[in-house]
C-alpha cells in the first residue's frame, strides 16, 4: 500500500493551507505570515521555527502539514563555485539542482521530472527512463532549498535539469506562476528548455510570453538528430516552423542548444547544414562542450574543432555562444544529473 503523506505547505499553490487557516478560524494574516516565512526565509525548514506563531498553532500546523515535500540531503561545492544540491523526496527518489555563480547574478538549474523519458544518448539523466513527474510543490521546495544567500532578486532560473519540462506542463505552469508571484523572479529571468514538444511550445508562448525558450537541437539534419535523440518528440521539419511561430507571437529569441560531440556533429559539414537550417531565423545558437558521463559512448569535440565550428558560424553572421561548463567535478554539469536511487 502506498504511504500517505501530509500535504506540504507549497502543495497545489498553497490552496490546502489557505483553506485550512480559514476552516480552523485562524486570522487571515497568519496565512500571509506563513507565506512570508516560506518565500523570504529559505533557511527555515520546520513549523517550530516560526517565531511569531503561538506554540499551539505551530503544533496544529505540524499535525496537518509537512513544511517541505523534500529534504536537502547534500550540497556539493565544486572548485568553480557551483554547487549541486541533492534532495530526497518523500517516496525515496531524488531530485537535484545546481546553483552557479555568474557575473552579477546566480543561475539555478532545476529539474521537472525524476529521470527522463527522452533518453538522449549523451545524457546520464535519461539513461534509466522516467520514474515520475515532480509536483509543482516539489519544484517550489527544490528551488527554495537552492536559493543563494543573496535571495531571489539577482537570480536567473533555468529549467534544464533532469526531465523534459513540457511533458509535465501542468505542474510546470503552476510552478512558474509561483516563481513570479511568490519568489518574485522576473519572467525575463526564466528560461525553459525543451527537446521539442510542439504542443508545449504553443502553450508556453500563450501562458508565459515574456519567459525564454531554449530548444535542444544537437544536430542540423533529421537522420543524425534521431541517432542522438531516439525518442525526440518532433522532427526538425515540424519543429522549426513551430519555433518561427513562437518567435512571431512572443518576439523572444529562441536559443538552440547544440552539444558538441567529437566526430559526430562537429564537422564543417554539420556547421554548413546548421547555417542552412537557421539562416534567416532570428535566434541564438549555444554550443555546449559535451560533459563526461559514466559509461558514456561519446567524447567532447577537441578545442580546435569547437573553435573552427564557432568561427564558421560567426563568419556567416550567426548569433553563436559557447556555454561555460560548470559543476562537472561534482556531477552537476549538463547531462550529468542522475542519482543512483532513481535507477
Ligand atoms: S538531455 Fe534533457 S531531454 Fe535529453 S535525456 Fe537528458 S534530461 Fe532528458
């Protein structure tokens, strides 16, 4: 029989908690105070620490709710300053986030699923398939446990961790709403990365037109992309028109992510095909040096190959950047998130 858990504070957009305060005859300001503790004091992790609440109320809350839906188990700091947080969910599975210091801000990379159904061949997170979706409350709690000391004001949020966000759209939507209304993260500071779920792209454009969209492309032609992403949710020939429509509707530049893989997608031929595919489309290309994953079948492109690829694109006026890889020494870089308890 499945174990029943008390609802957590952030569950279902805090609704059960709000209803409980009203039914228990508590003053409405107590609910607002609790939200302040939740959003503004991330170091607080249980009801007993709510210093301005009477003891009896703290105990009643404890009997009816869990303060968090997960517990921070470990935070591993890498020499480059990034930090991987491992959080234990109540069913024994694990979610991970990575906090990366950048110039003038901190970026937090968050997961939306435990495991991933897409199974990109160069990614460790998807190797054992999907275990389950995260709830909106679990995403809120994992963000809360990953906030830097400077708070949410100077935070960039990237939804690029474990999972395909648009396969968990309803929970993602609730979570993104709370990011703005609760944590106070501006829409333009949020980027969601998809491997190409077209229905999700359409909904995202309508629901969050000011947020940013990144798309994992990794190959400029269908045959090669299929080899790297065997369960890609869409083909290039349908994906690019959908993204052009997205740009027309939102005026937000799409970022194409392209993992640079030695001898697979990094030759002059692929650079030429990439230019042909994206020329005339106002977008960005972000080249990602491939990260080591246990038992990985691919190697990262050599530095000179990467430079040649970048130069080829730049000479043809493509808007191209190379992602700085952070967190690799603690298993927190792109494609590396995968705790063995999720296998
Ligand atoms: S790269 Fe992203 S979409 Fe692909 S398997 Fe990994 S987590 Fe899933």
